[in-house]
């Protein structure tokens, strides 16, 4: 049997230092899917950034309670660059 080549999304783990923002900017220049993983309070920063940017399209959003309760809830967001930004509605 032959394996079918499935396009994989690029993975970025988001941490509290904010280095993931620069990586996201670089990867958004390509037209590939990008998966962002975040835990704790960082997930709010990730969701806030994605919501604020009109040129980013959310393809999939998942939340999960981590096995270790002290880690809290994690979020996994798959995004890509929107081909044309939507006009702002006032």
C-alpha cells in the first residue's frame, strides 16, 4: 500500500514570553495551515490576537482539559491567512 501525502499543518507552541507571535507572522506569509497550542493564561492572548486580526481565518478550534488539573484548559487553534481581508462593518 502507498501512503498518501497529506499536507500537515505547522505547529507552534505558544508560551508566555511571546516568541510565538514572530513565528506566526513569518508562517502567515505562506499559505499553509498553522496550528497554535496554548495552555493557561496564554490561551487568552492567542484568542485575543486571532480575534483582533482580520487577515487570519480560524479553520478549527478545540479545547481540552489537561490530565494534570493544575495545567488547566488547553486550546488548539488551526488558522491560515485569509485570501482577502473582510471589510470592517461599522
